[in-house]
């Protein structure tokens, strides 16, 4: 399956999951309803600009639409959005908690490896 075919399937899936009609998506992307119909049917290739516009209208990754990643919104974006809502002090506190958690995970991994070699 080529990129356009993958995108066609994922655009339709994304649109339906977001409860958008073809008209809704076309309006948000400033393209004709016919353009969206042809793209979703896999009968029309599209410009990169159109892909980005389609991706941004329901807030999904263009990498997801073309099949490069399997989640509509990359985890880094989700985490970044959460962090952007925190104060500087809250971010510092969160980093300290995460650092401690990573230390615990590393120690647990080391303990598991030592026990498995016995």
C-alpha cells in the first residue's frame, strides 16, 4: 500500500472518529467536499500543504496520516501539552519525581539481571 492509500484510509478513519462529516473537514481545510471525497477514496493525490491542513483540522499528526507512526498524536506532543500547562516550579518538581522514578527503574532492572544470572 502506498502513502496516499494509507493516508486515504487514515483520513477517513480520523474524520469518523472525530464525528466530522466530509463537509466539516472540507470547510476546516478550505477545500471542496469533492476534494475530500476523492482523497478518502484514494482517487486523488494531494499536496503536502493539503495533508498538513487535513492533519491540523482535527489535530492529528501528519506522520500518522501517512503511516510513519501508529498513534494519531505523538506521545511527545501529549506530554508537551501537559507540561505547558504547569508553572516553572511544578515542572522542576515533576522532573525531580521523574528522575527518582528512572533511578528506581534502573535499580530494579539491575536487580532483575543479577537474579536471573544466578
